C-alpha cells in the first residue's frame, strides 16, 4: 500500500474508533438509502456497513454517499473482485469481508483500496500480518469464542485491532468495547430490518440513539 493509501486507511480506522458502533445493514430497497443516510448522521451515528447480500448494494451506497458525503460507508460481505470494484465506484470508503481471501486483499493493496478482511483464528491473523495488515474483522464473533477468545489473542497479537461482528447486541457489546484491541463493533440491532423495511424512521432513530447511550454509559 502506498503512503497516500496508508494515510487513508489510518483515517478510516480512526473514524471507526470514534464511532465505536457500525451498523451492519441489508438494504431492502434503494428508496430507503438516502433517508437512512440522513437519519444516521442526524442521530449521531455517521457510519454504516452496507452488505452485498442484496443485489442493489452498490446503488444504495451511491445514494447514501450523495445524500451524506461525510458518512463513513463500508461495503460489507464483499466476496469477489467485481464487488470490490462496484463498491469503490459507488463511493464506499472501505471494503469489509467476512473471511480472509488473499487474492482479494492483494488486489486491494495493489490498488490502494482500504480493506478490513475477516479472521477468526491465529493462523489467519498471522497471514494478515504477513500482508502488513493489522486491522481486522473478527467474525463470527460469538460463535468463534467471543470476548474470552479476543482476550487470549491479545497476548501474542497486541498490535492487532479487531472489529467484532456476529452475535453482538445490547447484552454484550460493552464487554467487547472494553477490550483495548477492539476498535469498533458491528451489528444489525442498531438498524433493525423490520423497521427499515417499513421505513419507520421514528423507531429507527430511537433505536440508534439508545445504542449510542448504552455504549456511552457502559450498559
């Protein structure tokens, strides 16, 4: 990664650390993308991971970028090179993958594209470090050992920063955020699919504000 790309990646990581929470969202239709972007910013959560689990993910990212240019937009569940290209063309700041694909990571590094690859064991972490990457997604967090597992990993990998996702919610998010090796937590509870599908902006705003309040108060 060249120096400009490295600066960009560091800037994204710092934004994630400031956010602490990153809602992971399956956009049900492009129509809700722009209003959702404005809602997130208005209610103090200026970031989102838009997954490529839906066919219109790239369109949604583009609509959100146009509506709120300062929003931190991650493209999630990125599995293929064409998805990486679509995400960046749409205006994503960073691509996030659930697993570790060396070819995709190498492509991103060569192209200067910020990427947070997924890991859930020491061998994958060592492989990431061999690429010079130490900011990683920990997925699926709870199923892979959760907080105790991350605490154990901190011994041999003290400089690796994780973004746990998977099985995280109001009941355990603060336990993750208390770990010095956790930069932010991802999850779907902050923007619940039912409210988003119904375009219930009042319910979504309340849920977002509650998530922020709970993490600020430590529970």
